C-alpha cells in the first residue's frame, strides 16, 4: 500500500517535470551550473538539482502536515484510507492541467467598423477560476481551487467578487490583489478572508521563524516537525496569556497578509479606496450590533478619526 501511494505521488511529479514548458524553464534555470558542460548533463540531473535547491523534501513535509490534519481530524477512518486521500489530493495539485483560453483582439478597420479576432491559447501553468476545458475534458472549479492550493507557484491571488465567499486559498498564499474595488467593507473582508485563515501561509512562516530552531533541537525521527512547531508556539502563547487565536490564526512576525489595490492616479478609485477603508473601520465597530448599515452610515458622517474608530472596535477574541 505504501509503495502504491509513493508511486502515485512520484507519477504526479513525473508528469509535471516532463511537460515541455517545464523542461524549458528548468533548463534555463540551469544554464549556469557547476555540474560541467551544459550539453553533457542529462535533464534528470537538472531536475534533481532543482529539487535540492528548492528543498522539495521540506515542502512536501509541510504540505503533508496540512493535508493530513484536514483529513484526519475526525479519526473515523483507518490510517491507510486517510493516507490515500492525502496522497490523491497532493498528487492532484502537483499534476499540471493544460487548458485553453480564448484571447480576443479588436481592430478598427474603418471609422465605423471594428473587427474581432479570437486566438486560442494553450496554457500549462495557469488556469482561470471556474470550469475550464482541457485536452482531458472539463476541469471543475474545485479542481482549479485544489491546484492553486499547492506548494508551487502562483502564490498571489487576484480576486474579484467571484472569489470572495466560501473559498479557501490560504494554505500557500498571503498576498491578495484586488482586481477591482469591492462595493462595501463586508465584501472587502470576505475577499481578504480567503487568505487569512487557520494556519495560513503567513502564520506558518512566522511560527517557523520563531520556533523552528527549538523544534529542530527537540525533534525525533518519525515525529511531525510541524506539529511540534505549533505545540511549542501554543505553549508560549498560553504562558504569555494570549488568546486562543494565537498561534493558529494570528502569529507575530515579519510575514503579514498583504493587500494590493492597483489605483490609477487622479481616478475616482483613489477617493473610493480611502472611503472604503474608513467604512471598514466603522464596520468593525458595529460588528455584531443590530441595524449595522445605519450605524455605519452614522459613523461615516461623523467627524471621527479612523484611528479612534479602531479603538471603539468590539473585541470578539476568545
């Protein structure tokens, strides 16, 4: 059973590294190498060096910790069945899913006529969110989400209203680009909540930086290093009297959930984003109160500084 699962995961990487686009990328990364003449080095050695440089073993350890915790929390199934589901999920996120997108180009052929030209492009390392077509059939929306939640690029989420509710993109992403401005502070919170969740990417980076050395010193073969890291961080948080959100939802450190809002100078979006941030501060003040919209409107009209509004916010931490 273990051999079958290992083969399943190995085949996923075999398919990834044998895609023409991936071969081209890895060969370009290894143009300057210490292995000797470039023409004499087989491709498989480039792949091994690439995996060593990126510490693929540690990446898989971290991915396995997240996946195992997701599938084993109920402890209703046998360990072999849980392991099989974990391998299937990781392998599905590793395997490339080529798809096609349609690009439309418009050209003015006269003062009153515009012609449209459609170009079909085959993609390998990128997918739009939604149901996409591929050489192997239709790729479901859940499959696209699973592919994004892999320990490989991209690590940036470009979000519209489509991806703002009920979707988790936090395991390997803490940078969010707002494709357009949301219409209200609730939608802004919903969008950013996709990458600000339990054991998110930024949280794990901060916990690893603060507890990594101690965890490595105490680690013993066969134990899960990431479980030990969070156990140490949790013990420190309890000793400091921190809330139960620390360290699983909140962890101090250099890594933060990053928000990027592209704004063109002198456009209405500049003032709109300033107004939206003020509304967000007011929304957090009235969260959990009845008739929230009226309270937000009242605070928006009042001459109150945003920093002062934050002091009024209701603290719902356990």
